[in-house]
């Protein structure tokens, strides 16, 4: 009797996971046009319209991690830093929740990965529609790396767990929101997380150098500048001059 009950419970749990995944997939499909519309508005610097589009995507799919990231970007452009922090923190929490996510079968896991590839490809196509800033180029590079990792998981096709972590661009954005809000300790933590996830993130190294300068750690600031330049990031000469001046005056 207990064995039968246990088998029924397991079957019900597996069925619930499958139903939940199907519902989430449907919500994501409905939310995606609003999400892409948000990036179209971002490209034309229509910040309020972008924020509304991302918010609409979130209302449809409460677990749309990248829609929270887009909303944070729009809020930063409007200097709504406290709200941007909340959006980025929610994005980070959703990415963390995905780590080790267990699907009921390989087919559902692969479908999830393919949906992620489609979202990445759509955003990359948006970037190709017009002039691209240095920041957008950096995020495109990170998206391509994320795409490569997901594609490798699809090609292996044997794991029902989702292998993921918080993308460097999320940590970088959250660090910048903290920095603009005067929270240097939190900003440093997120910038360090970004370079840990992606050592080639020149902007994260550069921003760390600014935090180190602000907090009087000049040797660390110089090292971060060197790391940023090694990654191909164009460091503002004024930052290097400020570090050098502070060293001479100390």
C-alpha cells in the first residue's frame, strides 16, 4: 500500500512539474513580443516606452529574468536608481533559482534551452538593426558566450538539470546601480562577481578600478585598470591620471 502510494505521489509530482513547465512556456511565448518591443524602444532611447514594454512582459511572465534586466536598464536611463536595483536584484534571484533546476525529462530540459537560445538570438538581431554602443557590443559578446554554453548543453543532451549562473552583464548592471546609489561595498561585490563569471569583462574591471580609487586602494585600482586594458577596454585617461595623482600625493 505504501509503495503504491509513493509511486502515485512521485507520478503526481512529475506531472505537476510538466504542467508547470508547459504553463511557463506559454506565458513566455506571450510575453516575448513585449520584451522585444522593449529593446526596440531602448534602441531609440524611448526609455519610458521601453520600461512599459518590459513591465508588460513581466506581468505576463513573472519569471522572465531578462525582462527584469531590460526594465532595470530603462530605469537606469531615467536615473531611477533605486527601482533599477530592485529590478536587477529580481533578475539575479531568478537566475540563481534556475541553477540546478530539475526537469521531469530530457525533452523539457532541451525545450527550455532552445527557448533561451531563441530569446538570445532575437536580442542579438535587435542589436544588429542600428548603431551599437561599446556597452551593447560588450553585452552582445557576453550573450554569444551564454549562447555557446547553452548550445553545448543541447548538443550533449543528456542532462535534465539546467546548468546556469548569474550572467556577468547582470552583475555588472547591478553593480552600476549600486554605485550610482552610493553603495560602494555592494557595487564592488557585484563587479567582482562579474569578473569571476567573465574575466574578459573589461567594463567590470574598469568599474572596479573606480571603486578602488574611491576607497583609497590605489594598487588594486592600477591592477584593475591593467586588467581592463588587457581585455581590450578603452580606459578613460582621466581615471589613470587620478590614480597616479593620488599615489603621488599619498
